[in-house]
């Protein structure tokens, strides 16, 4: 059974979902990062036999989240589509057009589709950052923080390594929160992990077998 943990950040209640997304109830906003849709098609076009089910799995999980939470807006923190246009974009657009959500994309380094393609998805596109409440939403972590704002970003695909007795090691996707910036895990099924330095964290929440568990730092639960 999937789970969530409710935290308080900048005076706002956020729910960290084991599906690797954030639900912000007050705004009716679903925040997702690094879906990398179309990545399997991109590899297949270069002769590498990646199953199309990889893309379908990401899309199905996205549709289930939208069905469950009925968001007013869905905010993608970049790297929504991995490559240039392929047929997998059509499936994603069909999914969006079945819902009455406001769709917002903060462009990432992989978001290279044309303006016409984003219009097809009825998507509002921001080149760098998007401000909402006390947060600045970006794709890449900011070099210079914005005064009075806490940054939520993506791009890194954060992971944490847990070490048990007998030197067993487990690498897991995580939500990473620093003093001025939080980083969301990659939502996509076909993504890797970058191991974060826990000494730089205010708190880390790992995703373990469809559960969200705090594994480091101060209490943030609401």
C-alpha cells in the first residue's frame, strides 16, 4: 500500500508521496519532477531495445495520481519529455486532455520540444522558475537563492544510501531538504540516482517499498 508523510515547510502543509511526488492541498497542486517521458522511444530509435512498457509505467502512475488527488494544477519541475518528439508525446497529450487541470512546466535541460507541442498539451511553459506561495519552483538547484523564498527543484534524481549491519547497502530515491532548498526525487521509471551528502541535509525522506520514511535530520512532520 502506498503511503505519504505530511510535513510543514515555510508554514505550508505538504504531503510527500511514496509515488515520488508532492501534494500541496491548499493550492490543489501536484508537484512532479523528471518524468523523462519518451526516453524509451528515444533509445529504441537509436537501436537499443528498451521496452515501451517503461514509458507506459510512468504514464500510468501519473494518471493514477491525478485520478486520486484531482489536482487543480499539475506542476512539472522539468525534464518532462526526454528527447525530441516521438509517439510517446501523443499518449501523454491524450492523458492530459482527459483531465481539466492547469498544467505548468518549468523547462529542464531535456525539454526541447517546440512551442506547438506544448500548446498541444495545453501547457503553460516557464523557462527558468515559477513562484507560488513561499516557494520558488525550478528545474535545477539555484546558485543564488531568492530572498524570502524557499526553492524546490529537481534535475539531480536524489538518492540516499542506507548501510546496515554486515555492511549491507541499500540505495533509495529520496526527498532531500536543505536549509534553503528541497530537491524532489525523479518520478520517471527509467532514471538513475545521485547519492546525496547527508551532512548537507536538514532532513531526508527515503522511499522504501512504497513507503515514505524519514531517515535523517530534524522533525518536519506536521
